[in-house]
C-alpha cells in the first residue's frame, strides 16, 4: 500500500514538474518574448561595441601622445615659424577680415541618436 502511494506521489510530482517546464518553454518562445530577447541582445552588443570604441579611442590618444613626445611635437613652437595652417584657415575670434561664421554640429538639425523612430 505504501509502495503504491509513493509511486503515485512521485508520478504526480514528475507530471507537475514536466508541465511547469513545458509551460515556461512555451512562454519563452512567444513572439513577444523572442522580440524582447533579441532587443536585449542588441543592446548588450551595442554596449560592448561602445566600450570597444572607447578603448580604441583611449589607445589612439595614448599612442598619439607617445608619438608626439618622441617626435617633439608637444614642445613649444618657435615664434619665428609661421602659424599652423588649420589655425590660419579658421582664424580666431576678433581677427579682422573674418566674416564667415564657423558652423558647429550643435547648430545643425541632424541628430546622431539612432534610437529615434523615423
């Protein structure tokens, strides 16, 4: 008698466990759940890519500083040398003869936010 009760209880517990496991799997395979999983993986990939880009940028800045030190580009310039081309082309504020306004990214309507719905 106790043997039958034991096996009946074990079978019922196994049935409940299997039913719960199947229902969880079914819920995980619904389109909404799959879309949420894909979105989470895309966000994680974006974070990893951003971290990689920041690491690369830091490495580039460090290497540029090292090269500047080795080549002597970080020292003071000789006052007899002409100004750099970029500074001469852009000009500084208050210089006479400069009529053009420098256009900055903040003044444009283009956005770099890729999370917007278009």
